[in-house]
């Protein structure tokens, strides 16, 4: 009985998230999370376009709040906006943007769209990025195309900091699957080697010169 209640509870949560995403449209929402507080439900919407989400004088927010109360029986829903300052470092926003571009410009320009998006990600400071497009591109047979640049961990603990997302684009040739992986600039990589001026000086110094310096230091200590 408890398991059934839990499943229904999660289904309602998913319904709320799908409603918000569908209402606000593709390419505007990164993530929707729900927090339950003593005074009601706090729904946090992460977006790169807060003005369009809020609407004129908060009309969009008020409309969604009213629907959430009636359709999903929420007691006191409160929608909070979390602004994404750098959209090209958010995998979900990038995946949705690629999907919209494929639907508008057509699947024949998939390489141009992918390379342009990859360039924008790297210019924003990402350490690495990967875009995978799967579908009938450009032939009648389905295949996958991979576009990557920089450093990207696939396994182990460092792979947990990689921001991943998926999206779908409905084109004339069929549905195209989109996978985006981004390694953010502030990611801590354990096996990353930083080459600074001190390390460069050590590399450039010949072994014989190093030995001479050691010998001279020993002589100075004896004196």
C-alpha cells in the first residue's frame, strides 16, 4: 500500500514538471524541482529567460499557480525563478536549443548547428564538451554523429561532475535524438596537471645544470 502511494506521489510530481515544461516551451527551462515546506510547495524553475517565464506583471506565474491548485490539488504552490547566467554551460538548455535549430533549419544543416553549439560551449569556458546526434542524418539509414572538443571524463568519480542532458527534435526525416555532455570550468579533476612557470623552468633546466646547482649548494653549506 505504501509503495502504491509513493508511486502515485512521484507520478503527480512528474505531471507537475511536464506541465511547467510544456507551458513555458522548449529551450527555456533547464530544471524543475519541487520542495515541500510546512507552508506549501515550493517549485523552483531554473531558466535562462526569467522575463518570459514570469510574464507581464507576473501573469504567467499567476496562471500556472492557479492551474497547479486546480489540476494537481496542490495546497499552496509557490513558483520560484532561478536564473541561469551562462546558458551555454547548461547541458539541458544547449540540448533544447540544438533541437529547436534542427526543427527550424532542417536536419541537413546538423553539422553546422552542432559545430556552432560546440564552439559556443567552449568559448563560455567549459573544459570539455560532447554532442551526439542520432537519427536519419542525412541519409535514410539511422546513424550517430559525435562532435567533441576539450577534456571529458567518461568513467570514475570525475565523470560525476559532468553535466549531461538529452532532448529530441522532430524533423521532416524523423525524430533526432540529442545528447549533450559538458565539463564545467570549475570542475575539480584529480589527475589534471597544471603547467605553471615553476614547472616549465624545471623542465627546461638540463640535468647536468641541476647536478651542478646541487653540488654548489652542498659546498656552501659545508663552508
